[in-house]
C-alpha cells in the first residue's frame, strides 16, 4: 500500500506540519490549554463553550448561525455526557475536572451549576464536538422511487450493525470513554429541542414532546414492498398533520407522507433571507433546508430538481470513518455489494423499528462488535411463490387457477427476529436453519455474476477485512486505539489521553493513512493477529 | 407411436427462491429442481403427473408454462449461458445438444440471442500448475474441442451468441486450441478457490490474447446419473416409469441488468435420455 493520490494532493495544499488524517474524532478536542494552532481561548459569544473557541467554527455565516440558533432555541447549551472508562488509577467517582463552575459571562454559564455535567461522565457543551466528528457515508442512486424506498428500508436495520463494526472513536476531550462510537455525540451536539419538547416541562409554548434529537436513528419505514408489515412501524411518531394532509391531498401515499410530515416537525435552523424573499414553488431550497437538518441514519433523497438527471437516492449514514483508505474502501464496497445482493435476491431485513433504535444504543457500548448482541431477522429470503413484483406466480398449465398455492401464513412478528452477534450476522450461524451470514449472501451473489479474477481477488480482500473484524481476528479502530493508548509508556492508567500519547496516536494514524506501517507494530491488531 | 425418449428438466427462476442459491452448483441444481417439482405438483390438478408435459419425443418436467421473460428492454441485460457437456456422451451429439440447450434458454427468457456462451468440457479441471506434462492435452482431446468449438463459431455467425467462452483452460490447452479456431474466445472461466493465486503465465497469456479471465464456483461433475436418479425416485408418483435415465447436458443461464449489477433471472435446464417402462 502507498499514499493514495487524494492524500498526496491534499498534502500538497498543506503546510509542513499539517497532514490529512482520517480519524473519526480528534482525541484532544476541547481539552484545557492548546489543542489548536494557533491557540484561541474558549468561551466566545457564539458557542459560549467552556471548552472550544468560536474560531474552530467554519467562518461561513451558515455555521456560526447554526451553532448560535441551536443554543438559543434549546434555551441552554447542548449537553453531552459520555460515561468515562474507569481504569486502575481513574478517580472514582470521576468528576470531570475540566468543567468550570464559576464562570458568569453568559446566562448559559449557569448550565453546569444546574447539573448539566454528570458524575462519572465526560461533559461536552458545544456543537463543535459533534461537527468535529467524521463519518463514512455512502449515497446510492436507485433506478426509481420505489427501489429507493426499498433500499432505505432494507439498509435501515443494517445501520447499527455497521456502526458497531466500524467503531472508531473511543476518546473524547482527552479521556478514554466507555463508548466506541461518535453517533450519540453528534446527536447531542445538534439537539435543539426545548425543555418542553424533551418532556422535562409540561407543554405550554411548544406543540410536541419529541423523543429524539434531529440527529438520530430512523423512526419510520417508508417502503410499500410485499415484505413490509404494519407491525414493523411500531413507534408512534409525531407528524406535522396540516402538512401531511397537503401531501395526501396532492396524491402522496401514507407511508411517504408520514415520513416527510415527521421531518417537518422541526423548525428551520438557518434561513437565508433570499430564500424567503425569492420564494418559488419550483425552488426546493426550503424543502432542502428542513430535509438536510434532519440527520437520521438513513436519508431518502428526492431528485434535486425536475430538469436534473440525478434521480432518487438513498444515503447510508451510520458508519465511522476508518484510519486507512483500504478500510474505507472495504466498508463502502461491502455496502454496495450488499445493496446488489438485496435487490437480486429480494432480501428482507425488516424488524420492528423500535428494535433498530435499541440496536443503535447497543452499538455504542465499548467493544459492542464482540460482546453485544443485536436484534436481527432470521429468515431473509422472500417466501416461495412470490415473484419479483410481489404478485403470486401461479400460472398453472392449461390456465387452471384452481389449486393455487396458499398464501404464506404470517406468524407473530416477534418470531421473525432474534438476538445475534455481529459475527453471526456477517459470517453466519451454525446449523441448517441458521442465518447464512451477509458475507455468504454476497459471495453467492458474486458467484452469479461475471467477475474477472483480478476484481474478484480485490473484493475477496475487502470481504476478508469485514469477516475478520466481525469475528474478532482483527480489531476495530476503536479497540486498536484503546490498545495503543494502554500500551503507551506515557499513559498513566487514569483514562487521561495526554498530549504525548495524543501526538503519537495521530502520527500513527498519519503513517497508517499513508499506507505505511506494514511489518511494524502498527499493523498488529488492525490487519494482523495481535 | 413410441413413447418419448428424452426429458428436459427445468428449475425456473431460482434467484428469489432462497437458500438453494447458497450452495455449490451441483447441490443448487438438484435442490432447485426438487423445489420446482414440488411447486409444480402442488399447482397441478388432480392427475398425479399432469405437470409433466409431452411435446414430440420430449417430456418437459415441469411443463413449459408461459415464462415471464425479462422485465426490461433486452439491451439492458447481460445474458450469460454456461453449457456443461457431460461425460460419456458422444462428441458428435454436441452440435445438436448446444442448439437444444440454447433454444430452451431463449424460450425461458423470451430472447433470441445471448451475450456469452461458456462451454464446459467433461473431465477437465483447472490446474494452477498447468505447465506440468500431465495436463498436456492429447491430440484426440484437442480434436474433440475443435469440433465442438466449430458449433459455437456457427452460432456466433448466426447471431445467436455474441461472445464465446471456455472454462478451465490453462495456457497449455489454449495453445493447442487457439490455432484451430477462426473466432477467438473472449472469455476463459476458471475455478480457483483462492482467486489471488491465478498463475502469472495465464494472466499474461490471456492479456496478450485479449481473453477475459472470469471466476466461477461450479463443480466438475454437475449432474452425476446417480444423483439425478435419486432425485427422480423421491418423486416416484411422477417419474415411476422413467428407467435408465442418462443425463446428456446441463445448462445454466443468468440474466444480469448490466448498469445496476442486479441478477434478475437465473436457472438451469438439464436434458436426459430415458426409457419408459409402461408396466
């Protein structure tokens, strides 16, 4: 491996002491003292954060406005508490020592005096902690709206599984935490719900109690496939009902109208005056404004405009960015191949949406990839007799339609799924009736299409990475980073990732990102058995 | 009138039927035939074997229903057909067998041509060490291949197939066959457990000859007589009178929507000689 062309080009535009790295989160973002160069003091008027300076916010007017509007709509700073990882010498109970309780420059300085920072947790108070996290997100073109809806629903239950498998962010604000993934940090970092909407006060000024942040897991399925059962949408979601009625009156079907009516319970976060003054029905800026500030783990993307050749798309958003281009390619291609396999075999991964939300929480836990179990569907093939379009194919010789096959009896939804490890989901369960495993399904698909030997060899390397990350032969980036910290001579077993450890870790990420480090300790765990 | 002496077995589209697709091709073929027999029987009217149709000298099991064909324009598809010539069948029969096999696929997919026909000769397998003298083909073998290959060249000239493919051909075999061809093969399909160990000389040679090296996961003996007879015995009601069943060829077809890489239709036909016992 060597540095990709993209990294070489990026590097050419940087100064000598800058380098492109692909880490999900910068470990020492928000620590006291300098973590940026040049140094800026925190506690500016926009974010009002105890930890991060306003200067880290992109200077385009959209971003300071987003930050300030989230804070002001919410009525306080955002509030993120991550359970700390207790090591041998970590003070117990842990009280985040970086929190300053005595500031009084802004009304929000009172947040921490009112209990915003929880014991045993690492506390963060700004949008920057979320927006400073990187993800691996993939958008697929679908052939039409109905295929896009199918892919949206079918990839939805895969979101938490791929989050656990791609886990890469165990350190925040200089501390080892007890979680492996960024997702909930971003969720908290853009949570603009008021106290009423969060259910802390009775509704008075607001219309709804809203259970989730605008950055959160998907809450409703949208496809009309024959495999869909109403029981899968088992969460009663809030909807903007007047808007929904307009969509229904305009001819949109119920599931899709419900999806959009759910997105539109949110207020806009930023509106540019031009898009109000020059309002036109042809222009979908105002739609995109709400659509693009609803950050769910799947996104359903209508064509940007009628003239455009771009069609219906679906974005898969849960995965964490990996340290190397090879891994990022492997995860991307795995998802691409999975979509082809889903469409070819007509696979059905539906489980109740509440279980997807539960899986999303599970996926965050430290080493969830090996130690946790996830709800997953047992039987993913469509029932026999159903053909591609879902109508029963019962053309019998002589045109007789007597004796047509009986429709498949549907059992209780609870019997359709069970708890599985990531290894079982990827590599399969033992036994004739066990789940075959996503990798097995993909390989079967590959055996049905013409693939040249070199491509097949490359794909085999990608699938091998997924296989070995799932069964624990190799480590996730999160586990690898933890091991790096634990074995660093300057780590004092107190959960604290100091500047030296951080520097060496980021240098290691640079080496790996440049495709180097083979044969050294850096590869141990990540691409070789430790 | 003498009873039919041939039988064509048909799986129908197996891509959406589930687990059979996860197996080796010999198991996949047997299991999907079994499944298709069951489905046909459950759909059939009261007569026990009404789902087997007779046309001329051939039984069709199950009978040819009106196939769905392909759902989009023909030009959207890449249709690959792989024909397995079986051991113990006269080489002189292959010309007719090839045409029959293709006709069945054409009818099933409602098309008049396919994009790639790959042929698989009996009793040869790919050997990564293909330069050893053991794999040096005999003159007799080469003559057989060349004779069979002519049929493909004719089919290509007639416009029924666009490209010709071989399978399990290493450099030694290619060197012998290529001088005997007038239309070069476009594809050589090899079965390699670990596709990252394809011998360099083959990669090099294929590149020079502009032959695409493709992978597959089929097995050498796709339909042994004993396996087919076993399957028919399971369906005694339908096949009780079938004696001395002797498989002649197997064909596998796949229709892939090119731009999207979606497999829409996949299935098999197998043809066998049969004696009918009327007692």
